[in-house]
C-alpha cells in the first residue's frame, strides 16, 4: 500500500485564504486584528517558530506585535508585560512562546493571559470549556488536525481513534474534539500495557508522544489514517516525526509528513483563533 499524503501545507494555505478574507472584511470596517507574540530567551527553535508566526500574520493581514525578552527576564517582569497586553484594547491575541527559561513557571504565565486573548487555547478555562463541550478558543494543533482530516475527507464520526499522548497542549484537547465529533477515542501513553495491541485497533492513529520510537512504524494497522505530531532532528540533520515515515507509509492508507503535515496547520489555526478572538471580544458580527 502506498499511503496518500495528508498535505498540511495545502490545507493551511486554504485556511489562510479564508482567514485573510475575514481580515480584509474587518479592515474594511475599521478593525484590524492584532496578535502579540512574546519570546523569552534565545532558543533557536523558538525563534524560528516566532518568525513563522509573524510571517503568517503578514500574509493574512493580522497586525503582529513582537516582544523579544532576554533569558534573564524575571517571572515578575514577564507577568507584568502580559498584564499590559491584557489591558491593551488594541491587542486581540496573546501568545507567549514555549518553552520558557527554567526559572519561569510556564503554568503561571499561561494562566495570566486573559482567556479571551488566549489564542493558543492553553488557558485552563479554555481547556475546561472544550472538555465540557462549550464554546471557547481551541488549542491550535488539535484544531488543525481535525481541519486537516476534514479537508481530506477522513470520516471522524464512528471511527476508532487511538491517540498516543496525553499532554495538555495536544493529546487531551484533541481527545475532547474527537469525542465531540462522535469518534470513539482510546488514549494511550508510555505507561500503557501492550501499546502495540492498542495501536493495532486504530482506524485513525494520532501519535503525539513527543519521543521517537514510542510507536513503531510496523505497528500501524493496514489501511489506517496516521497523524504524526512529532518534530525532531534526525541523525542526518533532517526533520522527522515520532514515527518512521517510510515504514508507516507502507501500511497506512493516509499519513501526514514531517515537515509539511501538522506544523503548517498549527500556525494557520493560530491565525484563525486570532480573528475569532477579535470578533468575540469586540462584539462584532460576520457574514460567513
């Protein structure tokens, strides 16, 4: 079997076009959505992510406000900066890039961001709303995965989804999204007994373990749809996912590549969330 590639770049481009049309309409009414991005420290991977997010803002017409703070920045100074962004009526979305330096408690910073401006969807209030099936801002990567599946005609309702990974930014919110779409979801992790047997039951397999090798490509069931959220640097210096792509793609019906799969969708959904936050907090209506 030769797997169909779930092209995240193509789906993200379509999503950004839709977002740009919304932004253009808002600008025509005198409102331009604004996203504030905060980077603390000089982690090279984080710097690349921030550049990509700012580039996406430029492409769709969202105003970006970037703050680059040294790694020595105290937690108190960072929280004060977040407070200022919360209070700024011209800022619609706030994103503090993860990871943060070790002396800063990421949980405190995430909880300090106003839930109405939490375009990452990481605030406990937004995660709780999602788990309760209520309207709120949805974490970008899970939202992007669902949109990518829909874009490629993958039936979610009734499907047995095996999700390997239970983290608060991907695994848990994605499980809530999929259950809301009437999927049957099994959540697995590194402590799951006989993980291979659980994976073998998947019609849709999502690997969000954050580590290579937790799931082997040879475990992928014949005909499954595979979503790999991992991003690692291989021994050859190239980016790769949690799974061995070549091995998994022999068995899968469809699979996301790394790079070019989930990553572009995450940024596209960040743009969508920013416009959603702008419309909601300013009490606007849209013709969509």
